[in-house]
C-alpha cells in the first residue's frame, strides 16, 4: 500500500468513526456495554492510546512505545481501560482529536519508502511492514470498533 492509499483509507475510516460517535448522545457515550463492559468513551480512549503509540513510533521512526506492548492483548487492553475509565468524557474527546491530528502530521512527514521497509524502523521485525503496523492501529482499529458500537446501538433500539 502506498502513502496516498493509506492516508485515504485512514481519512475515510476516521470520518465514518467520527460520524458514528457524533450520532451518540453524551449520556449514551458513558454507558457501559458498547464492547463488553466498555462504554463508547472507553473505546475512544482505547483507540486514542493506540494512535498515541503510533505518534511515538513515527516520531522516533523506530519500533518504540509503552511497556504495555509487552503484555498479552487482553491484559494490555484491560490496563488501558483502567487508566482511562474515570476520565471526563470531554477530556477524552478533546484528546482523541488532538492525538489524531498529530498522528496525521507525523504520518505525512514519512517518506513513501518508509511505509514498506522495516529497516527504516529500528527494532521492527524484518517480516513486518510499517504500513501494516500503522493501519492495524488506526484505520483497521476504527473499523473494528465501529462494528462493536453499531451492534451495541442496534441492541439499544
């Protein structure tokens, strides 16, 4: 995937995610159950954590990040949830916008060749491609959680 295609997919999926979230009232955004015990607010904080990690990776142009990456996925997600569960909705929403903008800026600064060459990101396994890591923590992530939220909203109707 080239940079323009990745950017386009990120923008499309982010717009879909934002439209979905924008259609949910504030009271519903903090209601548990959108994905297990998570609320929509918790999902937003979760997605933001992963995007923030991508910002750090892109800035360092190396496979760097939180120690939480060393944990199994379920345990990492539980820790992210615990760290964010008591945050105020508006703070989570504001941070999501800020981190997403920074993510786009850092992604724009990458050279086209950076997206396909793991050697340009020290610490990245040779059989990985940076664009796949980025997509898995952005556009694919929005898409996955959009399904969760839509399913939950359908149950509420």
